[in-house]
């Protein structure tokens, strides 16, 4: 993946096909492209990988016509696909481990270049929470930050509305043609004048419950810091806060009464060391020095990458040994290398095959398990 | 001042006379007793000190009959005077720089021996604040801590009421015969069954505004930790929090909405590093290890003390040089010693004279100025 080089139309089509194919997520995409030297070669290799990985049936590869149709539909809707490594790709998002290879952007690309602050919180927000979110979004926005949120009811919508003029970004859990909640369609349209909407999902993707946590990593990944305004004990905003911490982003929380269930989550974050926010200055004072320092390194060490084409394919015995070491309990990839007495490259290849075959689950911290 | 030795009745009378005399505060009391070897000798020396210090008129020395009358009235009211250094004197309070030489106690002396937690906050408390203070006081009290507060309306009264059964202590800003606010007289009587009321002021002392901050150092001084439940930006509870910090006590604060003015003070304390409290366990988790370690040293280094009788009295030239260096701007005692080219003992003596003459003000951090 080149730095700051634009993909050709053909390459963009190949990238879209690869990321829209079964069992290819952002991490696998990166492994495949690095491994095979490009998306086209990776696409060609998918059937073989799936077979060697022991797929139960044929894994669906996105046909060129389908990807071309999505690109056409996107263009018609004013959606642009920005590829990881291209100059328009948001620079902080690029640093996260599972950055989407293609980001579908509607609205102003330029707003994604600004330093961004996420403001998120309960859908079931209190009047005070909404008022505070508005004040914070307006003041942080006026200070030059773009405001990122999730377009949800309550705190998210309040943050977007208060930063319409300064620039605000909605990160969608579904595709650009399936705005959720539908009642915020008009709000979203208004946002596009100075802001943007982004999605990693197919244009017509209807968001399901599990797409929201996945989306939340983009909210934090785009941002220098994340402010949680109101959050109950087990809420999606707390997932965003956790992901922000894992991504090395600043986590801020707004305090509330211990008797208010909507403050349980934020007070909990404060106990865990989040920065307490009662006014915009609290956020700005922490973030400005960070921006002054330029981009930080990611909090997690990047995993070891395969950088060239495969020197030799795994033999049946090697593959068997590695698969034999795997089970439903997550194990460390490092341990697999040691215990299988093969090379990191061989282990990585076998894991890639299993993944494409839909048999592998990746967990945090370099752990994998069989599905 | 002996450790754990009881004063004779005569000594107690002398102590009471000395602390009730003009211009003798707790620090001066200690200096005088150390300097002259006892309260009686100090009383005899007061007129000379005041004269040499340049008093404008005669400083009032508490006559023996007045002190005897206060002791009699106290006994009639069930109030006991406990002297610094006696076995019944609260052990943590003894460690503060300006511990009262005599503490007038009504109720159960034993409760003062328990580990104590102060719970304080706004008089103008919200219903939620009152409810939370009650819950916290009850749970911390049931865990074995005595609950200290200031008998004020709002949070203080809620904390006392919720810990009547486990033991609660009111620290009065006035004397035992002038309960403030008067409407809490009955509450106070109820508290005495398992708890206590303490005061350093004369029995009939009507509390004035400036007596409350002074009283607050006793609330924190008695306690291992201080919890501020609700506090506006400039409130007495914040003074208690500051004093607690200076005394090396743990400071806890209860969070609240940034839009609630009653949470401005507590949120501010949290920003400054106070421990966030949403439940009793937050307080107990911090305090139990401290109790396990036994008593801490005071946070501030004790000032250098004069321990023997004076080797020689200051000469007129020495006194003149030291007074000449003083003015309305606070200066460090160390600088006075250096610039006057006298000894620390001489400087200390001259300052004591000025103090007894009512001409000296002591500030924090070893600074003094002329009044």
C-alpha cells in the first residue's frame, strides 16, 4: 500500500471486490494484499486459500459487476471511496490496526483532515446531558476541531446539531443508503455542507446490532480524543471509550450524580482515569499539546507483517500441526509458532487460509481461536 | 506536654486561662508552654511579653474565676475538657499544627478513638445530594467509621442523621451553649447517645462567620478522610477540603452534572486530584490501607520548636532590628533570622512578644506580617 499514492480505477475496483468478499475483514485484507502483492493477486488466491483452510462450502468472492455497480451507485449519491494510503484518507484512522481499506465518504473530504474530537453518549439522554453536549460541541467546534459522532438520538444528535457550522462527521453503522435512525436523514443532509458522513459498509447495508460496536472503533479511530457525555453502565459509548483507550486516544468523561443511572458509565470511566470534563477548555487543554507533538505512535505495537510473497507453501504436516494446536480457546500466535516448530510465515499463512475459509476468529492481543 | 498523662485540676485551669487569654491561639499556646515550661509560668510572663511586644493597651488575661466558672458550667452541661497529650485526645487531631490545647467534648469520648470520616457539603443541598449523603454516611458508618460533620443544614445534617446509630460527631463553630443552627439542637442531643459534639470555643461563644473556616480545620483534623458531597464554587466545604489536603488527609468528592452549580466545587476538586466517590466502597478502599499503616506523619514538616527556657532575652537592638524587618507584607521567619543576624531563638521570642501584644499575624508556610 503506497503512501499518498492514488489507486487507479481498476485497483479501486479490485480493492472493493476484495473487502466485500466473504471472510475478508480489514486485518485480513491487509495481510492478503501484503502477502500476494496486491488486491488482484489476492482475489485470485482466495479459492485456493479457502480450500486449503478447509472451508465447508465455497466462500463468496465479490464479482466485478457487483463492485462496479456499488462504485456507480456511490458516485450517483455523491459518495467517494477513499483508500487506505491515499492522501485523502484520515491520517489518525490510518494508524489503527483494523483501519478500513476503503472508506466511503459523503460531504466534505477536507473536514476529515482537521483534528477531530468525538462526542458521544446515551440515546436516552437527559435534558441536561443534551444541553451540555450542545455547549461542548459548539465550543470545541469553534476552537477548530471537527466533531465526530454516531448520528444516534440523544447526545450524538445534539453534538452534530451544535457543530453544523464548524463541521461535524457522522460515522454510520450501515451503508450510505440506509441512514439509521431514519428520522436523522435530514440532519445528515444538513451536516454535509460543512461536514461529512463516513461508512465502511456496502452502500445498501442495513445496520444490525453488531455493526454498532464495530462502527465505534471508527469514531474513536478518527479522533484525537473521545468525550463521553452520558452513559449507563453497559452502553455502546463505553465500548467507544475502551476502543479509544486501546487506540491510544484521549478519553474524557463528563461527571454526573451517583444517583443518576445515566452517569454510571461516565463516573466509572473517571474512576479508571478518564479526564474529567465540565467545559470545553478541559478538552482543549489536553488535546492541543498532543496536536503540537504531531501524530503519536499507535498504542499497540503493530503485529509482525509478512512483506513479501510466500517463499514456500505450508506442507500438509505443518498445516496439520498448526490446526491441531488450535481450538475454541484463544491461543497466542507466538505460542503457535513455538509449539508447531514451524516459521512465523508458515503460521501466518495457515491462519490466513483458515480465516478465508471462515474457520478462524481473531481476538485482541494476537490471540486466535477456531470457530 | 506529656504523652498520655492527665493534667491535674490546677493545670487544667491554667491551660484554660492561657488559651482564653487575648492573642493566644493554639500555636502561640504551644510556643508559650514550651518556652516557659508550663501554662502557669506562661500566664505570669504574658504582661511582660505584651509590653516588650509594644501592645497598645493591656492584653486581657483570663482571670482564674472566669476559667473556674467555665469549668463548672461545662461539668453541669456534661462537657469535658480534654487536653492535648491526654489519653482521650483524638489521636489524629493531635498531629495538626494548630490542634486546640483543650477540646470541649460532650457525649461519648470513645467515639473519638474510632477512625473517623468527615462528610460535608452544601447547606443548600439538592434532594439527590441529601439522599446520597445519607446513603454514604450510613454505609461508611456501618463499616466502623465514626462520621464527622458540621451540624449545618443540608448535607451535614443528612450525614449526622444517617449515622446516629453507628456514631457521629458534630464539630461546633461556637460554644456548647450556643448550638448553631438552633433548629438542630434536638438532632445534636440525639447524636450524643452514640456520638459526640466537640468545640474549642468558650461555652457561651456565639459563632461568627469567621469561626466556621477555623472550625473546619477540626473537621478535617479529626478525620482520616473528608468527603465533599455537594459544594458550590466558593463554599466552606472547599475550605475543609483544602485544609484536609494541607493536613495530609484523604480528600474525596462526589461528582455531579457540569450544569449543576452545586457540583462546581466537587467537580473542581476532582480535577485537582480528589478521589471520585459514587459509593461507600470508594471511600473504604482508600482508607482501610491507611488505617492498616497506622498513623501517618503530618504532611507538613513541624516548625522548629523552642524546647527549653530562654537562654537570654532579646536586647533592645535585636528586637528593633527584627521589628524593622517586618511590615504588612508576609515575610519568612527564616529570612528574618538571616537578615537580622540574630538567632532563631531570639527571632522566635520577639515574634511571640509581638503576637501576645496583638501586633503579629501568622500565615501559612512560616510567614508572618505586622498587623
